[in-house]
C-alpha cells in the first residue's frame, strides 16, 4: 500500500509538472507567432494569438493544431488600388496543419476558418469613389452624403444605403432611395456619388467575404474559408 501511495503521489507530481511545462510551451508559442504576424504584416495595432486544445505538446509533435484564434488590429487590405485599414479582425482557424516548429513555422494551412473584420466609417469613406462621408444610418444601414451640380445649383443629399457582399470579394453600397424632388436626372447624378462597389483583396488566401452588416461601431464583415494558407 505504501508503495502504491508513493506511485500515486509521483504520478500526480509528474502530471502537474507536465501541465506546467505544457502551458509554458503554449504561452511561448503564442507569443512567438503573434510577434511574427505583427512583424510580417507591418501592423500598427496589437496582435493576440490563442492556441486551443490540450495537451499542446502532443499537437506540436503531430504538427496539427486543433484550433488557433487570432485577433489583429490595424491590418490593411486593398480596395481597387486604395488601401483600406481594417480596425480589427478576428479569426478562428480549425485543424491547422503546420510545417516546421510552431514558433518558427515555414507555413501553415487551416482546414476551416471563420472570422469577422471591422472597417470604420472613416476608412470606408476613403474607399468610396468620391471620398464623400459614410456614416452609420441606423437599422443596419449606412448613410452616404454626396453633392452634385445640376442646372447651376449645388445639390447635397444624404441617403440610406444597404451594404451587401457580391462574389465573395466585393462590398456593394447602394442607396435604397434617392429623393428626386421632381428634378430630372438628380437621382442618377446622386447615385454616381453615393453608390459604389469595392473589391477587397489582400486577405489570407482562401478567405472570402460572406456577409456585411452596418453597426454603430463600423462595418462588420463576416469572412469564411477552407484550406486557408497562412504565411510563415
């Protein structure tokens, strides 16, 4: 009995040591991966990486991570030649296959990825054709303001617009209605300023836009993808 008790105590101690070592290893890996993402993407905001699953060391040995959650601030994408700042982007990467060590991986591929990106209305304004202000209009709409010259008059209108995703890579902003007030051609002129499509590129390979939703904090975009490649 005494020998059994000693074995149980030793087993508990070794188990505790393993847990501590495992947690230290995952914390180190998270920090190293975050630094690499921060450096390679040239981010001006913070980066947070959380590697899920236990034990971590067995995942490393198998070069397969169950789930990796990444949050980055200040990332940039491209919208038809214009740089678009993404205020914050979060992603859940599932079934991640890794080449090299986790802290210094050469490349990695996620079987499935889901996430959300937020673009501020200030940055969305810069991505519009005319640079006219885009703001939150309430009830899931954006408010776009544009001015045109018509019959010697400067006419300014603010319209409520819907934002949709087209072809998995394009944001489409369309005014629901443009008040014409009986003036011929005013709707077409205003729409030339307020309606626009912007193709978004520069996201990790395999990711596509799924849905856009206007909120008071900015435009929230759902992203999803399979076999998403991550730079090493």
